[in-house]
């Protein structure tokens, strides 16, 4: 059983993340999408809200599991028995940071391999920050996120 983990902040999950999960789920037996609690990033959504959006948007994918972790990705990967770490690469601008992380994670745990997947080109300029900004200014972003995220972003701005 080949398991991989796909760690991220997912604040909120976008169709770019979902594209990566779909590609990984055809290559491996199980994909564990894992929410980094990352309080230092001051996420807009709580961990529970991020988990709920991921659960809802992955509910039709039988070999995808959702969880969360605090601390080192490599430790969590070992705990769940993953053989690799999935990351998305959108553009050259992602490369330097991702390369550093992958090499550091390899130094920390030699048996874990980082696997980079590229999304469909329509998602290469998409990230969670852009979605949060578009939502804040009530611009159109519905092509880039699942329906549950639209609903949750509307609820957030209604509370403000
Ligand atoms: P992090 O804080 O770890 O960067 P993100 O939720 O922003 O968390 O991203 C998690 C992973 O998904 C990263 O590898 C990132 O490069 C990738 N990713 C983010 N947005 C996209 C996208 N639109 N297409 C493909 N991969 C993406």
C-alpha cells in the first residue's frame, strides 16, 4: 500500500490543490491531505474550517484522507506510514522555496521522497491568498474554488 501525504495550509483549498490531489490519487494507493496548523501564518480560516472545506471538496474521492498536523511534515509522514510528500509546482517562482524544503526534508528523513506535480496550466497563477483578496473585494472567483469555499468565504465576510 503506497501512501503519500500532501501537506499545506489550505487557507482555503482551491481547484489548484484539488487538481494536484486528483493527479496524486491516480498514482498512489492513498493520499493523505494534511492541514498544517501554522498559527504563525495567521490563517483566515480555523483548522476545523479548513478541514471541513477539504472533507466536502474531496468527498467523492475514495482513496483520499484528510487530517491535520502540528510540527514537522517528516514526523507526520512517518507517523502515518507515507513513502513520500506531494507538493505542487506552479511556476519557477515556487521552485527555490520548494527545492530548499525538499532537500531539508530529505536531510531530516532520507527515506521520504518529495514528489512534485504540476497542475493544469489554468491553475498556475492561482493561490489561496489571491482567492482571499478577491473575496474581500467581492470580485468573481467561482471558477477557482469548490462551492463549499464560496459559501464559507461569504459567511466570513457577512460576520465582519
Ligand atoms: P503552503 O503554506 O504549504 O505553501 P498551500 O496551501 O499554499 O500551503 O500549498 C500547499 C501545496 O500546494 C504547495 O506545494 C503549493 O505549491 C501547492 N499549490 C498551491 N496552489 C496551487 C495551485 N494553484 N496549483 C498547484 N499547486 C498548488
